C-alpha cells in the first residue's frame, strides 16, 4: 500500500527538515518570492467600488475645485498661462487703463493688467507672452488714436533679462502729453493774452530799433503789422479759440460714442472683407448671366422678332376693342351662370320652357294656375 504523497499523481516532496537546520531554514529570495509577498499583501491599487465612498467623494470634489480654480486662473499659470507679468513706474497715468495693449515695435505682445498709485508714482503692471524684456528696457505710454486711446510701448534693451519682481524705474519710462489737454492749455493761454499790451510792446520795440539796417526794419515792420492784425482781430480770435475749446471738449465728451462708431465701422469692414468672395462671385455671376442673355437674344433674334411683332399686333387689337370685350364679358356673365345652374344637377340639362304650346291646344285645367313657374321637383 503506497502513500498518497508518493503516488504517481501526487507531488514529490523532499525529506523533512527541522527549522534552523541546513539551507532550508534560509528565506527564499528572487522574483518569485517578491510576487508571493505582493500577492499576500493584495493588489497595489484597490478598485473604486471597494474604497470608502465618503473618501472618494471628498477627493473627487477636491480635484474638481482645484481644476476649476486652475481654469479660472489659467492665464497666471507658469507653463500654460498668458505670459510673464512685469511692472513699470510712471510719473502719471495719462489715461492708461487696464486692458490696454502692450506693443513691441508696433506689434501687440500683451496687455495692461493693472494701474495703481504706489508711493507717489503710478505703477503699471502688464503681461507679455513670448517676448524677451531686458534689464535696460524702456517703457512709454503712447497715444493709439486721436480719441485718446493709449498703449504701452516697450523697447527691449539690455544684456540680461528683466526680473518680473523689479519694476522698470521712472528714469526709463515716459508719459505722453495729451492732445486734448494741449488744445485746452493753448486756448486758455491765448484767451488770457492782452492783445492791446502786446501790440503796444511791439510798437515800442519797433521804435527802439528804428536806427537798425533796412532788413531788420522790414522784419520789425512785419511783426508790427502782425501785432496790429492780432489786435484788430482780437474778438474774432477769441471767438475762434473759444469754438476750438468747445469743439475739443465736445470731442472729449463724445469719445466713447465716436470710439463705438469706429469699432462698428471696423466690424462692418471686416464683415465685408469676409464676404468679399461671395460678393465677387455674385458680381461675376451677374456679369455672366447678362452675357448669356445677350447671346441668347442675338442667337434667337430672327425667331423672337416676328413673335414680338405678332404679340404687339394682338395687344394693339385688344386695346382697340377693350370696350367691346368689356360689354361681351358683362353679357356672358349671367349666361354662363344660368348654363352652369342647368348643368349642375347631373349629366343632363335641367330646364323649364313655358308658353311654347298655345292654350287652346292644351287639355282643360292646364297650364297650372301658378303661371309659368315650374312645379317643384320637375325637370
């Protein structure tokens, strides 16, 4: 009788060893032993259905909140953001606002992100993308349009990059002088000018230089004439300058409407530019249609000319007999109505004829007492 472990189908086993005796007491090492330990510990990642649902919920909500915050602040991210943010110090804002363009060599490279007052200076923060800004770069607030729109013009200079944490100092920035303010200052100065004293001063200067050479005298005479003209036209000049001041004020007040009008015009021009191919195709098709119609008329002129002459004769004849046609239609109207009534009961003509046979040939009691009216239901 054989043992079950030593049978032909049972696994072969070696001799029994006591713990701690011989090589069998050493732990097995190698890939198989690591796999067995990993299998004993379980899978590396548990399925979601086997995890705590509350933990899964909070982790998922945290991931969604972080993703939403990152999407809202994507422009500020270092890799996929909208660029690098720099700052510059200016002596005045000059009407610059957040959202205005930032240009390098006339090309838009970013936009202004903030304008604020910082220790008596205006600190302008702007973001540029894919643009190198050196440590000696200059920045200037430039005028974009005559309506007062501004932008920041950056001139990248230097041997190294500009640190985003260090603002461009005011010594390397420049603010513009507004055109509207210039006109207002000019009009104010000229209105306050005393033209009479100016003319008197010029006359005194001319008398002082009376002994000078003829060329100088002619020049001073011209200046004197100019002063007299200015003095004589003082009222007109004041009115003109007041009108110019009023016009500049109106333009400044209506700048938003004019800007909107220009933007709408740009939109219209852009749409026309986009529809240029369609308009061009329409014009070309119209030209081709006119060419085809001209060729069709030329090719069929022999057939069309007699037909048109016959049509003209028919229309002339109808126009000449218009009164007769109207009278015939007025007579034919009741006739067609009665014929339609007589034929409308079926495939026969329904009618009643009265008084065809003389009365002396009729049997007694006829015709009916009702006269020539047909009896009800008769045919």
